[in-house]
């Protein structure tokens, strides 16, 4: 989670919404890491989780990322949660909940929904205070 948090700090330095993510294989090796680049890339899909899934799939040569764990600083949105399920990620670990857009636990339960053919193991609240503080500081600075 520290790698994801460090990535989020890097995003903040570029005036991107400070969300960071990393993807780890079943052996504990990092496959990919990144941060939000929606503003930099002029791409509404350039969320940290999506970018990391793209990097990971390209690196292993398969769109199915079975056995992997994705760490992210903020609870994924609907788009990212859906992508995690489609990629067959085994486990998701996130820091802060997202009261406005969270699609894993807060608003929806996309990642472990029994109606879907793949469910993800979820661990939430890891370094939650640090992740929340980073987001709060970012949006506070933009309002002042």
C-alpha cells in the first residue's frame, strides 16, 4: 500500500487527483504501479486502477490478471470496480472509502456481487487516514 500512497503523492505534485495504485502478482512481485492521469492525458478513463490494469495486462500478455492483488489509495469507482472484475483480479486492497463514487463497499458492491461470475476478495481501510488526508488536502487547496 505504501507504493500506491507514494504514487498518489506524485499525482498530487502534478495537480492530478491524488489516487495511486499498484498491482502485485501471486509471488509478491510488483507488476505495475501508477497514479491518476485524467488531466495530464485528457482522458476520463485514466484512473490509477485502469492504468495499472493496462500495464499489468501488457506486461504478462493476458487480459486476465488472475492471482493478482491490486492496491489503491481510494475505493474504486464503478468503472474501475467493473474493470477489476473483468480482469479477474483476485484481491483488492484499498485505503479510504469514497462517499461520492465508491463502488466496492460504499454505494455498490460490484467487486463481490453474487450476481457476477467473478468475485474479488476485499480488504479496506489500509492506511485509510493517510489516504483520506491526502485527498482532503488536495481538494482543500483547490478551493482556496
